[in-house]
């Protein structure tokens, strides 16, 4: 009889040794998974935002309407550099590319007036802006929206 209790004790010892122990940091694993998923999400979402090719500081407007969704955005820097929808181009290429894009917009949605959103630097002079507006008109653009920052 004395062998049986000892055998039971040894089996209890084995079961204690082989039983999985709970570690104190097991509850952190789901939290780490969530943090990594959020990190991946924000890395991807951050890349989806469009970036401008060069710095443009638009003028400040004291009044005006909120901008509609832009289809064609033309950036003009103070020194005259141009970019259409994130693509840098020269003044010579602007008219041909705009005419092509305007025809594409009209073919996609007949009866709509072609519109370009112009984001020009506040330091841009009228001498540099005038030829650009003439090129827009010759390309078939009938409406130009000037983008500006809202006054504080």
C-alpha cells in the first residue's frame, strides 16, 4: 500500500511538469499583432496620398467656395515650372497634353465643360500667368478654378 501513494505522487509531479504553463506575456501577442496591422495600414495609406512635384504656396483667400473634386490639377511654381496631375512638363508640351486630356474628358462625359484647377504660387507674376491662361484657352479649357488656402 505504501507504493501506491508514492506512485500517485510521482504521477502528479509528472502532470505538473508536463502541463503547459501560462506565461505572463501571452496576453500581449494579440496587442502586438494589432499594432503591426495598424503600422502596415498607415504605411500603405500614407503612400496613397498624392504628393506634389514641387513646393507651391497658393495665395490666401478671404472668401470663396469649397473646391469641387478636381479632375485636372495644374501646378505652377513661382519660377514658372509646370506639373499636370503630378507629371512635370514644359510650357510647350502643356497645350498638346491639355488638349488631349480635355478631349478625353469630353468623350467620357459629353456635354460637360472642361475645367482645370490651377494651383499657382502666390509669388507668380501676371507676366508668367498670362501666357499660361492663353495656352489653357487654346487647348479648349473653358473653366479655370484658382485654388487658394482659406484665411485663418
